[in-house]
């Protein structure tokens, strides 16, 4: 499950209410909770590492402050049929470009027709990914020195094809999880991504 950054304080309080006095431990990538009843939760740190926890400081408070911190984040959403590229300052979309592309669907034809369709589809996909790389170069690279992270989503092979462009090599070290599952890279989908990439991923036991 995922907990939006703005709801993390309430969720952590609710865990203690449900499970009793809570033991807390943390490292750079995870905060661990163990309730008095033995139930446990693991909270993945967004944009790791978690800042150092000072003596006497509650790791939960450190995680909350870390999750809520405003960051400059680049977002690359790519599927065969389109792409959405943007830069967020906190939750505000400050630069973006969204475009669609025509990539032919699959066909049931056989023989030479199938091969022609496959070649045409592959060529259309390459052209669409090249366009997405051009836009990423234009939108993201001017912010490269300010970006705290780059979040990707859509279709993994499509994203990898875009980021294989040598001009975008500087973005490689900034890539960060989660990989966003998006059905169609449109503007409204791009605008909604901060709720996903700022959220804290939680694993519960049981």
C-alpha cells in the first residue's frame, strides 16, 4: 500500500492506536515499526537516503519531514502512443510538454504482410521515442543541475529506449523509484504524479 506524504502523520498515529506502543528502528532506506501486539510495518523511504536520526530523535518524525520536503523532480512518462515530460517544484508543474504519436497496432496477418506490419510498427515506435527524447532534452536538461530526482513511468522498454539517447546520460544517476504505472501519458496524468512519487510505500505483516 502507499500513503500520501500529507497523510503520513495520521497513518503513523493510527498504527500506534491499533497496535499499541510501537518500537521504531530505521536505516537509510527503511523505517520499521513493531507494535505491542507483534504486528509490523516496513516503510520505504522516498527519495533515499533518510537523513541521519539524531540521538533522542524519533525516526518517524524524520521520515515525515523528509517525505514532505519540497524537491525539484523531473518526470518522464512514455508509452508507444505518447509521452509526457515535466518538471515539478514541490507539487507545482513548472515546465512540461505532452505529445501523442501514432504507432500501428498488431495484426493477425501472416507471411510477408506480418513482417511489413512489424517493420512499420518498429519504425513508428523508434520515431515516437526519438521525439520523446528530443522533448526530454528540451524540458529536463535546463533543470539538470537543480533536479533532486527523475521519476519514470509508463512502459519500461519505452522509457529505456528514450533514456538511451546520449544527450540524456546526465539524467541516469538521478533516476529514482517508484516506476509509475500510468495508462496514458496525458497532461492530467502528469499533473497527478506528485501524489504517487511523494507517497511512502508500506508493507504490513500480517
